């Protein structure tokens, strides 16, 4: 095995505690600095190897107020939920340390051990690849991830089982295993060796050394956190702006024809959304005043309010800025319902954040791959993603802005910032062109609807949804 092995020498506990607290506070105080980071510790291993004891001891050596521990029994993985969905709200903010004592690897092991047929070797390895990609994206967004496996030999495990009070033994059947069964023990060890080559391995037999090794590894991590990457691609090949964005359609749809078609399409969309067994995400982006709100009203016209959620996305809150930029979208995914609509989305990273300079060049350039992985995770978990870009001409936008200013119930929709953004019209078109080229895929294509006619735009939005659902 090529895992990192524990090599720390025993230290004076008071000195170790002092060093841990100093490192912990240095991390905490960095949260308002440019180079702020957080630390996520994933803990797993053999039952009775001392995972809980080591985490408990670490909490005694640090300031416990600033060490969060999430402890859960493993849960069976589901084809209809992303492996990370139960855990994302616990991803640490900058300046924080979180120990996940129970995590996506625990779930993977539990699923593999309980039903090998449902999770064959190829599927198991594919999950590991996805988990590492997710962790890579966390690292890129300043969440430093370390993984610690507590190991224990078969002989030592049996000895500890003999010493466990019978009333407590039910707590020690994680992964659904009988730890007296050597075949099951060896099977789990075999599974673990397929993903722990980048884990820190601690032998749990020597309890004092075990606890110190864990604490010293966490300390070493805190004292040597990597600097943020700052270099971006030296050359950037700008995508060509689609002609339809340069010259949106001008044809007008007759009102009577619009009403008839709208009535039929809203009915079909409601039926298609209800009948599809998959979850559905409808993501709107586009030019300001292009009609996102009006289109959303027509989508939900014949749906029950309990069937869907709508998220209107604005500038991130301060607490959101201290976490990976996708964090606020991970936690807006509708776990219980089927239909989620986003008015503005995670694509803000490569649109407004790129154009306005809120994200560095490196951050928005690498975001395309991060977004593609995020969407592919959703698609693999039986989710349909309908991505719609609404566009109008610059002249039409000016007319709509003026109309909003003159209409009492629409004045709230227009701000000085909206007018100012018109000065960067071409920059936004460049950003949109890059976005289309780098994030449109077979399973999640962009539906670009460019027209100065509101009626036509609404009809095309409904048709795009039906097409994506395979009902058009």
C-alpha cells in the first residue's frame, strides 16, 4: 500500500495543545484576509480502531468552540441524490475546521458492503473518481481537505470486541457488518485499499500514539496550508459571439395566436413536469429585462405552488462569500420536491463576476470545468437541467428600462446599476459566448432564445422545456 503512514513521535501533551490552539486561532483570524482558508477533515476506518476517541481527544486539545464535528452513521447511497448533497451545508467557511466523522466514503463503503451487486467494481471506482474531483474543486476554492483512515488488525479488533460491554455492541455495527466475521472484515479492507492511497493511515492499536498522530497530522496541516493559486491561463481563446445575440429576431407574434398557443403549452409543460420521474432544474440567465420573470410565471401557471420552488439569485451574502461559490447553490437544491427554478444561477461566476471583476481571472477560467462537473453529478442523479438564455437587442432593453421607470409596480425592477451595466454590453456578450462554448453539453445544452418580442420568447421557453424533457 502506498498510503501516508503515521510517523510522528510522541510529544508533551501541553505543548501539543498549545501549538494546536495557536494554529487554530491563526486559521480563524485569517478569515477576513485575502489568503483565507478552511480545513475539512474526513475520518473513516475500521470499527473500534479509535476514530471517536481520537476526535474526542483532539477536541480536548484545541478550543472546542471552533472545532465542529459532524458525526453520522453511514447511509446507503441513492441513484437519485448526489453523494455530496447530505454534507454540503457542513462544508467549513473560511477560518473554520470541520471534522466529518462519517462522510461520502463511509456511505460508499456501507453501500458496497450491503449490496455488492448494486455497486460493482466499475461503479465503485467511478464514485471514487467523482469524490476526488469534488474534493479537488473544494481545494481550488480554499477548502483544504485531508483524509484520515484509522486501521486495526483482525486480531486487535477481536480483542477489543471481547472488551465491549454487550449493551454497547449495537453501536459497533457500522456498514451493516458483523465485525466477528473475518470474511467481511477482509472484504471491507479490500474496498478501502481502492481509495485510501491519498489518505493518512493511523494504526489504532496503540491508543496514545493513535491520538497523538491524529492531532499532530491536523497540526501539520494547519501549519502548512498551501497558498492560493493566482496564475491564470496565459492565453485565452475568446469564443465567437453567436449571430443571433448580435441581431435578435424582430418578428411579432399576434396576441390571439399567442394566447391560444400559450394555453396549450402551459398545459403540456405542467403535465410533462408532473409525469417525468426525474427531478427538474430550470436555469435562467440572460440580458437584463429580457423577460425571465414573465417566462417563469408562464412555466408555473398550471402547477400547484407546492410542486416547485423558485430561487431568485442576487449578490452573495457575506457568509456565502466565505465558502466555495457553488455552496449557495448546493444548498438550494430541492431535496424533497421535483421542480426547482433558478432566476440567475451558478453561471454568475463566468458572467457578472467575470465582467465586473468580482472573481479573479483564474477563478472564472477554472469555473467552467467546476460547473460542468457539478451539472454532470446532477444529471447522473436523475436530474434534468434545462438551461435557458434570454436575449434582446440593446435598443429594446433601453425601451424596457424606460417603461419600468414609468410603471409604478415595475419601478423596483430598475436601478442605476442596470443602466451602468449597459456600458459593458459587449463584455457580457463575450462572456456569454465563452459560456455557451464551454458549458453546453449533450445532456445539458443551452437554449438560446433571442427575440425582442415578449410573446415569442415565452412560447419558445415553453417549447425548450418540452424538448429537454423529451415531451416536445
